[in-house]
C-alpha cells in the first residue's frame, strides 16, 4: 500500500493543551498513570481533537509553544484495519475547502495546516470540558461531547475522496 502523503510533514498543536492529551491517556502532569487510558498514544487524542474541532467548526491558529507529531505516525495507523488515519487528515482538508484538489501532492502542506487548526480548536473545546471535572481519563467528557456535537456523517465525503484518489 502506498503512502497517503508524498512527504513526512509535521502537524503542530498548542503545548498549552498537553494536559488534555495526557488526561486522555490517563496520565497526570508528571506522566504518571492515574486512570485507565482512553488512548495509549498521542495520535488518538490528536485525531479526536481534529474531529471535535471540525464538528464544532472551531479552528484556531497554533501559536506559542508547540508540540508536534509527524504525518508518518498517522500513516502507520489504520481505522478499522482499512483506511490509514493520514487519509482522515486529507478528508478534513476536503471537508473544509470543498475542493478535491486539496489532496494533490502540491497542496499537502496546506492540508496539514488546515488539520492542525482544527486540532487546536478541538483541544480548546476538550480543555474547557475537562477543566474542573473529576474525569481523569476523559471518558465521561467524551460521552457528553457525543451528546453535544453528535456524530459527523462523513460517508459522502469518504466516497468522494475514494473516488478522487482512485482516478
């Protein structure tokens, strides 16, 4: 299976929300396991944050101190054993722009920047939901978010993306 991206781009996210990522991994601020992990690795909370940001239409520029995760991390993970998570980075770019050209190799960087703005917006939402909650793993917060924002119906977008990539 070939790579989704032609280069290994870096996705940045605001370091001020490291506590959110850690909380979703069941960790406290010192990295100690204090609750069952909702996610084991950073790519899980990052993908969740992008989805939350997209659903809420919340974007934010990544400024100040940053954390990073490489696109190759998403290339190595799959959704339901079929679709690479890196394809979801492209889907979010496609949903945002409504332009199938966004998945072209020459626009990969733009697509990554769109994705990271939704990550930052989603982390901001998750942070506000987790503040003051006695919810160390974020599990109850995630349940409330599914009620607040519902599910993203991206079936049509997935079909369009698959069709476009196959051509």
